[in-house]
């Protein structure tokens, strides 16, 4: 473990790199929302086409996450992370310079591919560089908080850049950041060799990636088409079939499977991934629908709604860091149950907001409660989903965990949007829209109760021992000795 200042600085630099990558990936999810009207006006998007500026990124990001995670295990964390950064930066440049809708959507899909390489690679860096115990728990807390900061900054920065410069700068801003992070990665990360020899499982990559992409695409179509329409059923059924083929290939035919089933023999990993799917439904209800509540019911502008979510985002960041510090003492279950209490109370309060509500009593108070819950639950789930995993599997486990949250959020968003629209009917009146959002927040509270129930299946004692195993030797921010020696040689 680290016991001198040089190694401590090296560990902090590695963590800062992982957090900065996660910040950039999440930033690009939220920063585009405010700029969409300007994008439509300048490039001539249709209503349906404009949605693909968002969906193109989300589909590639969620669908290719498993492939990115396995690539990090096979080809090395630094190689995949640097390649992801380079692709993300180049795609951002292309998006910022796009002159047609097709070029912008294509660039966004390439950004999603870069993000699918980055997200699991950063988790693999944390899981292999920091030993189990307080050091890794703190690292996961910082990584989780950086995503919250990215979402918060994106909501505000999108409005500032679009108003002060141009919508193109919401993409171009990534280019200098990406170049800087590539330089940091080349100097701070070790050029690790693959933990096991082999090549990518192409059959698994094609069926798994296509299945996830088709499933998410089909669910996204419910925003414009009925659940029983061919536009929804065909891609959903195709996605389910492809995923069934993927499972068959991985279990019986792949010599080096992209997603080894042995990983799910660890109950903590399997249950945590299920919880992350459910958590995606809580997160999208909080950030997406509280913004709609402020804009469509309370009359806020998009920028004002972003600023209105800032206190909740700051609360999430602070609580996530505090929760990470408590994880080795409390174990996972108490933190998850406490977070679910915040979810239920917060969403129950939010469901009472209407056209006559005030921001402080109708939005600020309940979103702070939900943000406390997110800060307690998210870093805890990410830590438990990767606890006890061998270094050679860190990338794919991180990919599965990230994909679980993304897919859960996409499915929940489609369900929430459908039920909200059905409750509100054709009326655009604030009272009708508020009625739809009330139902969404009620459903989110139900999902929170499901999270609490499923969390009882977590092997709490085993995970607590795993997090505590190196407590006596932990000195602040630690990394594994082998990585320290290689960092010194850089």
C-alpha cells in the first residue's frame, strides 16, 4: 500500500483521471438538452429526427458497453481508455462542425462508442489500482460524485454556451478536455498487459450489442408509438431474441466468452446488477421529470430548471463522498435502505406539486431528499457490483454494471413517459401535466420499495468483510503495490 507522498500523488492522479472521464461522459448526456431547439433551427431537424441527437448517443453507449468492458480486460485498461478518449474527442469535433442532421447523429453515435469504452475502463482502473477496503470505497464515492457533477454542470453549461457562443460549443468543449486527459492517461496509467490471452468474442459481441441496442431502441419508440405497435414490438422482440442467442452462445459455444457466467455465481455481483437496473428507474424520475415539472408546470425556463436542480446535484455529490467513507463500517444494506427511505419520502412529496406550488416547498425540499438517497445508494451499488472481482474481469464487470443502469433508465423513461401522457391526456394545461408527473413520482416510489426488498438478498456480511479486508494497512489513498512500482517507472 502507499506510504509515501510520491505514491499518494500517483494514486490521486489515477483517481482524478477516472473521475474526469466519468464527468465528461455524463456531461455529454445532459449538456445537449438545452441546445436542442438551436440545433433544430440551424440544421433543419424534424421533430422525430431531433430525438436521435440524444438517442444516437444513448443507443451506442448502452449497446456497446459490454464490448468496451471486455476490450479493457483483453487489451489493457490504458490502451482502451486512451482509444476511447481519442474517439470521443474526434467525434465531439465532428459533432461541433456538423453541417447536416445525418452528420450530427453519426457523430453522436461515435461519441456513444467512445463513452462505452471509457466508462467500464475507468471502473476497471479503480477496481484494479485501489485495494479492497476504505481506499476503493472512497475511490468509488469520488467516481460516483463526478458523474453527479457532470450532470449538474451539463444542465447549466448547455444554456450558457448556447446563449453566449453557439450550440456547437457544447460539443467542441470536449476536444481540449479530451486531449488533456489523453496526456494524463499516457503518463499516469501503467501499460498493463491483458490478464488473460485471447481475442474478442465476436459472436457474443454482435448478438449482445445488437440485442441491447434493439431492445433500447424499441423501448424508446414508445415516446411516439403505442406499446402494441409494430414500431415498438418488432425491435423489442428482435432484441429479446438476440439476447437469448447471446446467452446461449456465451454459455455453450464461446471459447472465451465476453460475459462469463461464472461472474454471476458471486451473489453480490448478480444482485447488485439487478438493483442497478431498478436504480436507473429512480434516477431518471428524479432528474428528467423534476426538470419537466419545473418547466411545464411551474413555468421555469430550461436554464432556470437546470439551476433549480443544482442544490440537489450538490447534495448528491457531498452525500456520495460521505457514504463512501462509511461503507467499510456499515456494509451495503444499511446505506441502501436509508437511501430508499429518502426516495420514498422525496417522491411522495414531489407527487403533491401542482401548478400553484412554490419552488422551495414543492421542488427543492423533495429533490434534496431524493438526492440524499441517490448519494447513499449509487456509489454503494457500484462498489458492491465489483467487489471481489478478479483484475482480469474488472472491465467486463464494470461494463455490465454501467449497462444495467443505462438500460434500466431507458426502459423506465419509456414507461414513465407513456403513463404520464396517458394520465394527462391531450391537454397541455399545467394541471393535467402535473397529474401525469404525480403518477410518475408514485411509480418511482414503488421502484424504491422494490430496491429495498431486493437489497435484502445481498450477502451483506461477505461484502462488509471484503470492503474491510485491508483497513488496517490503509493509509489514505492507496493503490496496489504492483501498480505503484510500474507508476514509479513511468
